[in-house]
C-alpha cells in the first residue's frame, strides 16, 4: 500500500487471520473495523469457539496502536434454544485485554417491529480502545435504522460500515482501515471510498477476489 498515492490502496491477504495477525504484529496508523465469525463459520465446538472468539478479539485489539480503536460488528446467535450475546463476549474480552468500551450502538438488520423468527434482527456495533479517549458527543446515532446495501448475506451494510469508518477517520485519525475477517470486502471498499487505505485478510480465495474488486458508490455511503 502507498499512503502517498492519489487513489487509496487496498491490500487483501488470502490467509487465516489468526496466524496472520500473530505474525504481523501492530499495524501503524490503523484502526480495525471487523466482524468476527460465529460458531457456524469455524470448525469448532461451541465451548472451543467461545475461547477462540475471545482470543481473536484480543488479537484485533493488539493489531492496532493503543491510541487507536477496534470496532466490532457482531450479531447474536442462537444455539440449542439459547441466545449467545456476541457483543457481551467482545466487551469481556476487550476489558480482559486492558481496553475499555468507547461506545455501543445498535444496527437494525430488519425494520423495527418486523418478526425475525429466531434470526437476529440487529447487530451490535462496539468500539473499544486501550488509550483513545472518545469525544463526549459523536455524530453517530445510538440506533442505526438503515444499514445500507449488504454486498453479501453475512456482510455488514454499506451505510453502517461508513459510520464506523468515518469515526475511525475523523475522530481516531486513522490512515488505514484493517479488517482481518474481511469477507467480500465491504469495509475495505467503504474505506477506499472515504479516502483511506484498506488492509484485509480473508481465508476464502473466492471472497478474496471479490474483496479486491468490490466498489461502493458515493450515494450508498
């Protein structure tokens, strides 16, 4: 990536994010915006996935400077009749890693009052940091009712991603947006559209190719 380039760069690594982050270490000037996989997306039993998930949260926090932030989009999941609050796992893991919650917002996946029949109707948007102090007032709604277009069924909406990237750019001062579980590249494309460099990691070769080429239009942000 070349921060001096006129057009923001996009680097997508085809790799398993966990060993990649362990090998890479801290990424200067980066802010993380990501969504960690749930148990249906990894080959682990539920108890092992919980441990894996908490460890992944810490690695994401470790990947950015202490004065930066990590933002997580996480939807709850239902297993064996019980709901698992992934937002709560993020917060506990962040606090164990020495970070604190900057804000906790809600992104509607479905319109309010619509029955979802056991599927999550909303997503947590949680920002954490070790050293960054968030302004008392942010131009970011507590409930984001229009997440925007989803380029992939598991992707966050483009408008929701834009809220997170603008926070990283305008308040954290990030120059690079890092998404270690980038999927088809929604966050990366939004980062480029908003003038920032983008770095993503994705295990699927097919999704890597999609993440390298996805474009979002300005009117979608």
